[in-house]
C-alpha cells in the first residue's frame, strides 16, 4: 500500500483519530510503533516510517506502544468494504481461518496458491498471512491477559499459539515485556476483568467517530428474533455460533458520543473463539467504517444534508452469520418486519432453540417448522442445501459478483433479495434497493423521485455509499 509521507505526518502531528487503523507510525529511534492519534510527542520526521499494518511493524521488529495500543485500533475501512482477494483474505484472517486451517486452508478458501496469496498480502500490507495471524493472536492474548484471571498457559492455547514458549516470545517481542507484566492493565469491567459475571470477558471495541448508535441498535432491535436476540436498556443481546462452540454477547453503546468504543460482554463456550467473536461483532455494527468519508458524499446532496447534520455517523447494520441474513431476506419478502420476526422465531424454536439454526438443520427441517407459503419454503430449503453443500458462501470469503449470480439462480430469489443479502451479509457499501417500498416512502418524504427507475438514477450520485443512503431513507419512513 502506498502511503504519502506528508499526509501521514500531518495526521500524526494533529493526532487525527480518523486515521487510526489506516496505517501505523514506526519510530526508528525508539523502535516503537503507534497509532496516528498517539498522545505522545510527535517524533521528528527523520525518525519516522509509515507502515500499512501492525503486522508489518512487528515483522520489522518494532514494539507496540503501550500508551496508545495500536494493535487495538479500529480496522481499516478498506478491508471491510472492498471486494477483492486481499480484502476477503483479511476478513477471513480476522475470523481466525489461519489459526484453524493454516495458510493452506486460507488459500484454498480464496482459490489461490499460497505463494500468490503471500505476494498479494505482502504488497499491500507489508506482511504475509502468517504474520497477520500472529499479530491477531498477540492482540487476543493481550486482551485475555489484561482482562481475565486465566492462567498464562491456558491463554496461550486459547489465543491460538502452538506452544507456551512461542506465546512468551511473541508477547515479549511485540510488547517489550513478559506476559505477566501485562496483567490487569486494561480492565473495562469489574475488578477481576469479568464484568461481574464468572466466565464473562468485557472488551472495548473501538470505532471511528461519529457513530449514531440509536439508529444502529434500533434497526437491530426492531428485527430481533424471539429466542435468539433481545434489545433492552442494557443493550443488544444475542446468541452466536462460533467455530468451536456457542457464545452469548451483549453490545452496549456509550452514553457519551465521544467515548470512541462499544462495550462488548462475551460469554464463550471455548476461549479459542475470542477473535472470531470480536470480528463478527465489529462486522455486525459496521465499526470499521469511515463515517467522515461516507457523510461527506451524502451531505453533498441537499436532499440528505439535513439528515446527515442531524444524525452523523449512521452505519449499515450487517451480520454475524451470512446464512442467517439470507434466511431473513427470504422470509421478509412482501411481509412486515413484525410478521417476519414471528416466522423466524418459530423457525428457530422448532429447529434450534436458543440459537439461529444452521444451514443443514434448515435443509432437513420438517414442513411444520416453516410457517410460510410452500414456494417460500422451497426457496429456503434450496438456499440451505446450497450453503450446507459448500456451493454458496455467504461469509467474508464470498466473491460478491459470483455470490449474486448464484443467489439469483435459486428459485424464489430475485434482485431485491440478492441485494438485501449483499447489503448485510456481504457488507457491500454500494447497494440500493430502488424497488423497496420503505425506500420509496423515505424518498418521497424527502422530496425525491418515488418511482423505482427515477430513484435508481438519482441514487447514482451517492456512489460508492448507496447502502448508507438506503439506511437513511428507511429512517424517514
């Protein structure tokens, strides 16, 4: 990745938090790397290097600053919104694929050789997949060390390290001190780091400001599936299925808009699922977005300028499970949000009480589990069978164009359904559902063309952030 020295240095000199996650500042005189907003004295120009990732800095022997915690900065918006191979690889690494399946498994998921994948990642990020996964393991280990009372050996294996020695060496190299020295330095929960409940890990999930939390959690709460999700004064609660087991999560947004983080309380059946759980929560809340860039484009349209001024930082609610979103989209065809919630709740209760069912469970479910017309039931079974067989991917590895083609080939799935899945499951930032009744009503309320064709043409001015404009239109219905 090409980093302009002058632009990066100005961001560091002004301690601009908007650039956290875009790059890191490596100081050659101290051999420490920081996030751009680090409050420490700005280093001299001759002592500074700018690198594309924490993994690249670690690979070159720089230690993480213990003051600004650059390893805990928001992720780059590029890897969250781009659809190319590098971005897809980054999403899979964040989900722990390298820890579970190794680099061969990552390359196989993406359809490239290991060597070519290494070249692509190194060219953009200055580090290969192993180094990127190592940086993530170190971050997961630091969180467990500083927020729980677990033994260090248990933490080493929970974070994905192959041995305690490897764990000790990595922590010493990255943080400049042994693991035991990191105990208790970052506890957002109770005194023991558990947040007051045994087995609970309390984390802070950083984001770029602003964040309109009411819009985000209000959207999720209105669509909460009975028995799977709830929304109350304490936040948004839901069950998760993770690679090694299940989990329960509560996500609470701050009362003050300038705190810069969401509090996550996680109860994990298996601690090895910490990194995937964090990645999926961040993706659900769109925490790696660049709201300044999005709002600048939308505010340039007089029709949306007042909305952006009144509600800055509106995000796109995404997903913890792409298959779940696809089922929601099919069930929600031509029915109200409340009716869709009822049907989805009955399906979950009949097939997988307390959790949203997996694809294989839906494919094998008996007819009474589907409180819907027979045609829609056939569509759900076709979708579930394709996902269970590995013929359709709806996670971070998915190629968006190929996934859309495969979805449209299934019976009962049209452009609206495929678009909704792309919006939430695949994280496409530029989806616009011009035929959606709610979108057209929102457009009419703002004085925009209400006809689907005219509205689609008008929405072209909102590229590449039409998904965010769509959320704003829904808020005006």
